[in-house]
C-alpha cells in the first residue's frame, strides 16, 4: 500500500532476473527440485554454493514483502521479508520459492488441472522419485508436490516485471508483483553430477549431525529433569 501510495516502481536486483543473453550480469543457477544449498551464482566455481548476494536487497527501493506469479504454478508465491529493517533480500526470494515448491499440492489445485496437466504431473511424480540422474529420488514424500507441476521445467528462470501477466492473474495492476519464470532442466555434465552428489552428501551429513545433537540435548535435558525430581524433598505427612 505504501509503494502504491507514493507511486514507487520497485526494480528487481539483477541477480534475481533471467539469465542475460550476453552475460551482462550474474544470475542464479538452480534446479528447484533441490534445496537452496544447491543454488549457485553464475560467476562462482562449480563447487561453491551461492553466498555472495544472498543478503542483498531484492528490490530498490526495499520492500517488506512481494509476490511472485507464474502460469507455471497453480497459485501465487508470497515472499515476506526475513527482517523488516532489511526488507526482502535475494535469499528471502529463493527460500520462499523453495518452500512453495516443496509444499504439497492440494486437492483443489489438482482439480483445476487439465487432463494434459494431470498427465504431466503423473510423469513428473514418478520421474522425480526415480533413480534417474538429476532428480532427488526416493527421499521425496509419496505425495504430489508443487514442483511436480513443473514437469521438466524445474530450473529457476529468474523473476521479471510483467504487467500484463499480473493483470491477467491478479485482476489488475498491483505493485511489488513479479513473474517467476521456469526453464527446462538440461542434462548435467559428469563434473556437475559429481559436484551435486558431493553437496548433497555434505548436506545429509550436516542434517545427521544436527539430529544427533538434538537427540543428545534431549537426553541430557531428560536426565537433568529426572535428577532434579529425585532430589526434591518429600512432603511431611
């Protein structure tokens, strides 16, 4: 409402935008089937996860929330700022997209799909949970997720202004609403596969260590509570 009131037209950070034709700016490379740790900045080496620019403002001027729309997904993606003081960052946008894509497809959303879209959903569901290269496989839940809706177009294609699409999908012009584009995933090279497997193994190792620490903390808390209870004096009869 504030943006609309003052007539501001927020501009997107170039890092979030679609890949340029001639490499005029860096962009995000990311297969949205995988966690955001798999995101890479185009200028970074293949073994490095994206960090430079994660905390940069997503728009100028800064905003406390924005929305992404696309014909490739069944509903809008809301992107709140992780910090009201910082406003929405590039990292907030990517994390919101990831959270949305990993959400369960509702029955109502499934019912809106055409017969052709339902066939795409079915094929994507089984392929994404298979042993094929470049997909998460059996670690995925046995239920339709929103990224299954994308079929093979699971690569992040950038965010761009698109007033006509916003009018079509939202019923009129709205500020702080951008189009999310998706792209066809490409066959991965041997080096990319090795790097992805290494990053996945590191991520699994971090999750495993975190679960062990959580269980250890839980046991320690339980032991301490039992000890305190046993040391309490009994009430006089």
